[in-house]
């Protein structure tokens, strides 16, 4: 028996403290592809769509792919954007309702709209209203999903990434597709249970390269081999979403003995709670980070690879504005040389630089324009233009290898001993091509400052002599008590540090 499967990728990680709304063009500006075009652009890379298609070929599915759309993390998704994109998915379900065997979606799990705190739950609810309660629906989620009870009620099958940096998108999509295949054949009737702890997120953001998540993931993989268990997902949560259902969850997609499966999930969740104080990273002030980088240049001189200085707090991949100036200011004050820095998201300055030519020296107010309270005010600097670009690049690393992406109109300027990448569209640094495509070879530098929370490690750790992380005070600060939460349930850790549960 062969099946018709409706597929789509529709993802957003919403930072509700970001004042910039996520509009329809925000999805199109990052990537928005429809039907065959989406398959052409994303069907052979490390994407959920590629995993869906691979599973479909194996089982001779007729795949009806609606769209692949994702916007850079930012503020609330507008009703217009949600209705236009979700509407196409729902309309395709209506059109193909009579022949559908199942639905398979690549979502994020932390989408918040202007009108609903649970964007994924809203989409799933609209789909259920069309296809009814019995059609199997499988979804994949980011490890940083804030999984709601509604999502678990509306989707039969939930499979989250097991890596951070995220490098298993295609693998998890295949896992979800295989479970869906069995459900469509009637071999199994999966459902998903959810266990939660009152925390904004897991102590280390779910990083899986070191720390306690390694053992947790190993337990999850082992438990997936038990009878009646199809997927175990450990979600770190996304603490920059000020919503009721925020925080870490453990999911088991299963059938049969729910009490046994729930007890397993509770054990993992309890371990996350017990280790809530065990923070692995030292989020140093930017001045300390610059001083360490300066000392590194004196002792290493570039031998053994650069020191990578990552600003966790101004991570565009978590909804940071990307225009924080505090770390760059510290680099300049320290007199760093043989250094690269990027990105500074500043459309106004990018436009100014594009009105000049390579070699020109241009005075500018750089960065800090969106909200100087988070990460610093604009810098009054004069820099020499080294490169002008449309911002296009093609990734070649483990996360976005083969994908065509763009920073929008961009330029490289020389500020003292630092080459600075100025861009229009926000994106966190997670691929070497985000420097190399603009004439900067990070491997040959002594110091590399970049804006990323964890994903940079996949591509940059192999070239690094040393890695340190800092907090510039920008919007993705790890100090959550600096943010104006209103909707999260209280008490919740770490806002209420003395709570025992």
C-alpha cells in the first residue's frame, strides 16, 4: 500500500522581547519556497524536507509538499504572516483530504503569534478541523521547542532534534517519517505524552557537545529501543518566550503502558531540575573577554588557530537584534589586531557603505540603533571599506552546507586592526562561509568575534585554538532577571531562585 503524505516546513523561534514583528516578508527574506521550488532548494541538504523526501522515496509515497518557510528569530509573528503561510498548508489539506494518508511537518516549537502564544498548536488545530481526529500527523521540532499540551494532543508523533549545535535535522525527519509510515499502515497507534518542569530552560540551553545532556540523550536513544516506544524527545525550552507553556519538556511518543513511559520521562525531567545550578559556561563581561583575547594574541600569535569570542547575548539566532556594540567597543579599546568581527546588523550603515567604493574611508555611527539599552549605543567610527557585497553565500558546514543564504546588502570595513562585517539581514554565525564569502578567512586570524549562542561550535571549534563566551547585555542575555516577564507562570526558575518546586 502506498500513501499520499502532505508535507511542509514552517518554523519560527519567537523572542517575545524583540520589538520587531515577524511579518510575511520576514519569512520570504530568510527563505520562503513553495512546492517544487522548495524541493529544489532544500531537498538535498541537511533539512527536514530532505528527510521527508528520502522516507517518501523508500516507501513510494506521493509527497504533496506545500512550502518551506522560516524567518530569522524576532518578535511576534503577525496574524497576516501566519494566516498566509499556515493558510496554504490548511488549504492543501482541504484539497487533498480524501486521499491523504498522513501529514508530516517540520516545525520549530517556539512560534508565538500576535493572537496566540502557541503558533504550532494553532496550525495543528486548524489542520485537525479539516482532516479530523484520526489521520496521523507527525511533526519534527527544534531541541529548543516550548512544547505545549495542545501540540501533544493534536499531533500523534513528535520527534525533536537530539543535537545542539543542530546537525541531525534530516535524521530526525527520517525517524518521524518512519513512525508515520507504520501509523498509516495501521501497525501502531502512537500518541505523545509530555512531562514538564517549572524552568525557563535547561541550565545549559540543551548543549549536547558536553555536559549532562550527553547522558540524557543516550538514555533517550536506549529507551527508544523498548517495546511500544517510538521516539523520546528532550526539549531544552526557549526562555526568551514570555508565554505560559515555557520551558523544558520530555516527550515520549509511544503506545501501550503509559505509566511506564511517563515514569521514564519524569526521571529525565527530574535530572534537568536537579542540575539546574550546574552551568557549564562562564558568561564573562565583554571587557574581560577582550582582555583574554589580547593576552592570547601576545602568547599565541595565531599559532594553533584563533581565539573565538562568542557573544551569546546578541545572538540573532535567538532573536537578538545583532547590532550590539559592546563587544566590538571592547575589542577596539583593547587595541586588538589581526581580528575579525561579525556580524553587525545595521541596514542604515550598510546602505551608506554601498554608496561608496572599496578603499574609501567613511565616517559612520555603527550599530546600536534598534534599542541601545540592550548591548550598547552606536559607535562613532571611521573605517576603510574593504569589500562591498550583495550578502549572498552558500554554506559548506555541518549545519547549512549546500544552502543558499544571504545577509542582504553587506560590506566589510577595517576598524584599526579589526575587519568588521556589516550586514542588513540578521543571522547568527554558524558557518565559515559567513566570513569567507566576504573575503575574511577566520582560520588565518588571531581573534574572531562573532554573534552566536552555540551553533558556531559546529564550524568554528575545528579551526579554533581557544573558545570563550561573553554576555554583552544584549537581548538574549543569560541573565533572565533583566527581562520584563509578565506571562510566564510563577514561581519559575531562575526568576524565583529560592523555589524548591
